[in-house]
C-alpha cells in the first residue's frame, strides 16, 4: 500500500487564497477606479475654477484698457481747443504753429500715459494742415506712434462709413488689424458748432495681446486655446493655441463677456490639460493598489500557511494511517475545529487498531483450526491402512511381522504426536518417513529400495510434520507395477527456501491423469509443468496407469491436496506442491517450504505457538 503512487493535490488553504485574492483584486480595482474618477473630477473642477478666475481677470483687464482707449478718443472728441485747431485756416506758418502747439501735444500725451503701445491716426478735413506720417500703418504695431493724415485717404473706405453710422464711436477690426491681431476704436469728430459737420476721424489701434493681458494663466502649450469672439457676428477676432485640439471631443469651454463691447472671451480646455495631473495621479493610484494587493496577498499567504500547517499535519497522519502506520496520533492545542478533528481521528485510529488486532487473532485461530483439521485427516487415513495390513498378517499367522509392524506403528505415532507441535525439525520428519518405510518393509520384505539424500546442515530446520509420508505412501499404492521399485528422497536448501523431493521409478502418469491430479491441488495454476521438476518431461500414459493410480481424484490426489492446502494455509501461495511425471518413467513430487519454518510475511513463528 505504501508503494502506491499518491495523487498530487492542492492544499485547501491555498485554494481559499484564489477567491481571497480575487476579492482583494476587485476591491483594489474598485477603490482605484473610484479614486481616479474623483481625482479627475476634482482636477477638472480646480481647472475650471482657476481658468474661470483667470478669465475674469482678463475680462476686467481688457474692459479697463478698452475704456481707457475710449476715454482718450472721447477726450479728443470733447476738446474744444483741439476742434478749433482742426478747423483753423491760415497760411503755412499759422498751420505749422497750430499743429505744433495744439494738435501734436494732444496726440502725444495719451501715448505717453498709456502703458502699452498704441497707434493714433487722425484724419482731418482741413486741407491747410500738414500730414504727419509715422510707421507704415499696414504693419504690426511695435511702438507707440501717431499720424495726422488727410481725410481724403478714407474715400471709399468701408470703416469710415461704418464709423459715421450710429453714435460715431465703435470697436472693430479694419484693414490689416485681423492679420496682425489688432483691434481699433473708431470715432467720428463733429464740429462743436452744430454737431453735424464731420471735421475728421480718430482711429486708435491696440494689440489684442496687450488688451487680453498676460497668458501665464492660459498654458496654450498644454492644450488650452484662448479666443475673442464677436458675439453679434459670431466671428473669431483672436485665437491663441491649437485649434484642432480645442475642437476635439471632451473639451471644457468657459466664456466671459466683455461688458459694453459685444465681445466674448472664450477659453477651450482640452482633455490633455485636464488629465495631465490625473495621469500622474492615476499611476500613483495603480502603484498604491499594486502595493496594497501585494501586501494583502502576502498576509493571506502567511495566514493560509499558518492555518495550513494543521491541515497538512492531518493529511500526513491520514496518509501514514493509509500506509499501515497505526501508532501515530495527532496532538493540537487550543479549542478550535482542528482539535475536534484530531480527537475524532485519534479515537477512530484506536478503534481501527483494536478491530484489526481482533480480526487478525480470529484469522489466526481459524487457520490453526484448519491446519489441525487437515492434520487430523492424515493420521486416521494412515492408521486405517496400517491396521488393515496388520489384520491381514494376523489372519495369515505372521506373528513376527505383526509385532514389528505394531512396534513401528507405535514409533511412527510417537513421532507424529510430538507433544502437539505443528512444526518439527526436518531430521525428525525424515526419521518419521523412514519409520513408515520400516513398517512397509515388514509387508513387502525387500521388494523396494530407499535412497535418502539430505544436506547435512539442514536437519534442524523446522517443517510441518507429515508432509513427506503421504507421497511415500502413494508410491506403494499407485506407482508400483513391477516386482520392485526404488524410492529417492532429497532435501536441500535453495537460498531462503527448502526443497524436498520424493522420486520414484514407478508407472508414472500420462498427461491427462497428471492434469487431473494437478487440478485437484490448491491453485492448479501454481503447479508448474512436469518438465520444470528435475528435467523429467511428462508423457502420455495408458488408461491402465490411470486406473492403477486410482484415478486423479482418488486417494493419491487426496493426500496431495491435503498436504498442499496445509502448506499454502501456513506459508502462503508462493509455497506448495509441484508434481511431474513420465508415463513408464516414474513420478517426482517437489515440496517447496521456507527455510526458517515461518510464513513468508513473517507473522507466525513456532516459538509463538509454543508460548500459547
């Protein structure tokens, strides 16, 4: 049983680790997902708040600067001396002095006070005034500058007509303003005498970058886009940032209207900017969840290993119990379920041990009773045959022969009884056979010869008594067909076994008779072919030989079966009787026993029987 291949198994405590780890994994994943979403929402809300505050600041700054520019324009519009100077007529000197004293200072003063570069263009209808040109008006504003130009240059200009409509003051992009990201404030100057005659136009141009202010709060390089929209027309006046990324799905759009202008400041925040910190925090969350999972897995493994020790100990003891080791017991401290299992296992082991001992003892008694019953069958059989012979000799008046046979019979039974022992020394068994032959000599005189060939150092080996005599008796009953017969008895050691043979040169048996004889023994499959016994091949035998042997199932096979059953009962299936025969050439009976006189499995010894 111990040699059987054990099936591999996964400990139950480790199996429980699988749902535990799955639970930990799902929990970590759920917590990580919720945390990530909360962080993204928080990051989005923080970004919204910060950008909204920045936009409010930008709106305020732009509104303030637009109001300042409008105030400059209104100052020029409402200045009576300035209007008089624009309308004054005279010679060149007077025109020069008027511009030098009245017009140019009015244009230079706001340029010096305004913090950002401005471009002021004055278009006058007075042909006596000189034109003052600065940088090319179609270029981008790089520095503050002023211009005095003739109103004739505005003929056909659309913005001059638009500036003259309404209240004569408006913000708009004209000429190259859109190209250079600039915005102009246009004002039509009216004569203070009737407030209907146009005396000129003022165009104050500023850069939109200056109007919107600093862009530190709008990191356009991170995916944010800032726009200035003309709300009535829906036209984009200014855009800074990546327009394609701003129009991508999932962006955040925030708007702030500039009061009194019709313009709207719009900030478009891309997902890249919103999730910039979220990605980093997501990696942190993944790392924290991974560490958490590893720690929980380690804790679970330690708990499973600690709790699995008792389970492994129980499994080890059960396997030892399966292998036949009934002495080991389980000892656990505490008051948990393992202690209850250990107590139940120990109680069961004690009961199984007691049951096995009881069954073994009963089996031994049963086998001993069977052996004694088989032994009792041998003695009456021989006694009946001998007494029959003595009766025949007595009837014939052979007093001397009767006396010798009685003495021999007495000695034979004294050796057979042997104080009730089942095992006797081999020497004593051989002496008992020779005593039997002495009895037969009285009956048959010197018509047979006996040859004993036994190794000298095996006489003390113990064997079962009366295992040779039945086969020697069969020689006289079934093998003798002529005037004489020879009998040879051999005994030798074969390693750990003892081999005994009874060989005769009698009539022998044919194959059919030999087969019936073998089938009558215990386990005919255990009896080898006749050719395996001292090299004697079996040969067919006539029907007369079968009749002479009393047939395979009569007295000859009875004695053979009796001895074979006794041997197998005591020593096991490995030992027993083998028969080989040649018709007309004799028969060999081979008896195989253990050399030490014990069962092969080492359970019973003669000393134990003597101690009962």
